[in-house]
DNA sequence: CTTGACAGACTACAGATGTAGTCGTTACGT
DNA sequence: ACGTAACGACTACATCTGTAGTCTGTCAAG
């Protein structure tokens, strides 16, 4: 079942979505450039993700190779839906309108959205 | 600084954005219809929100009237931005595309988005 | 004046989260 | 064969969150 994934855990998942399977050390190394976590911290997060059913382990000698069990897309979809439900009554246009009001939309964003909508209208 | 507001706390804020100022009991009563929380729980959440600087109190005899100190819009904007940054590299069209792929967009949603984009293009 | 209802303050406590240390084992280099 | 580095398992601990109980003071009704 879709247990929630915390922020820190998500950073670990990201590496494994980028490339898998990886050893704990490889994950730690990949993350090292972004966050300054000790290897132990990464290992704890990996263990928690395994416990949550988000990662699969595969023995490789006496260590593990980790790979994602949940899809990145599925996670994004769940989290996005959750936000939209909580904050915008489940409707998406107020969400987009919010970004419009905050003026955080670039011309590129607008063009992309336009293309997307046109595609959807068909 | 904008301390984060948890899910439960958000439910309390919602009532106060709907109508303020309110007493603790009024908030509890208003929420009671949606969640079955004890009055104590609501009071704890109110106190935490005050501690976080999200609510202001105003004495009314021997009790307090609570009112929001942060804007609903500002909170929505912050949370939305946070999600988009974390999950979609800060770009919004992939977020919308995600909903499109998940087929959770109604015709109404699409029409609204279209109108919104047209307005933005000017 | 007494009592009881109610208000806020303080306390409780389990589970999640962020961040890491320690322990016991094992494989590899020498 | 032996030490040592590295690995996973277990432990740690402060903070946040969800959910509520208890304590103490006070206002209002009788």
C-alpha cells in the first residue's frame, strides 16, 4: 500500500529512479553532492524505504542492491492529487491560477501549457 | 518565517479563513462536522498555530479570539511552489501534464485552463 | 457564598522524521 | 592467518505530529 514517503526519503528515491539498482554506498555517494548526509543516514533511509515497501533489495554477496518498487510517476501523481485535494478542493485550474497570480510562470511555461491544452481538447 | 503547517493544523486554519475571529469552541464546533476531534485536540492545534506565528489571539474576557496571521493565498502559494520544486523541477507544465496523463481532468477543468491560458497570453 | 461549568496552560504519549552512532560479522589484502 | 575496512542490523535521540487528558483558576447560577 502506498505509504507516504518523507522529504528525505524522497531524495533517496530520486537517485534510484535515476539509476538502479545501486548499493547503499552508491546512493550515498550520488546524494553526497546535494546533501551532506553521513552514509549511516542514507542507510537508515534505505532501510525505512524497504520497510515501507518502496524499495526492493537484492543480495549481491554480503551487501544489497536497492531498486525502486514504486514508480516515480505514481508517486508524483499521488502527491499532486493530495495537494490539489487539500488546498484547492480537488480542482486543478485554481492551482494553475495561483501560479499565474504569483507571476511565477515564465513565457516558456505558458507556451507549454497552451500546447498541452490544445492537445487535450482533441 | 513561514513555519510549516501540518495537515491537522491546516484544518483549523481553514475554519479561521472561512470566518474569524472565533473562539476555540467555535472552531471546534465548526470542525466537528468534518472530523471527530475532541475540543482538547482543537485547542492544542490552536496553541501550536499561535506558537508558530500563524494565528493571532485577542483576549475577550477570559477567553481568546483567534484570527489568522497568514493569508490563505500565501500558504497555498508556498505549498504549491514547494511541491512543484520538489517533484517537478520547479516547472509547472509537467505537473499539469501529470494530471492529464492520469486522466483526472474533467472537460470543465480543461475549459477553465484554456481560458486561463488565453488570459495569460495577453 | 458555594459549586460547577468552562477557559486556557501544562502534560502525555505513541508514531514519524531527520540525522547519526555502535555492534557484530565477513571478505579481502598482505 | 590476521587485521582491517566495509556492510547490514540495531540503537539513539531530538523534534514534529496526531490526539487527547489533567490541573488550576474564574465567572455565573443558585
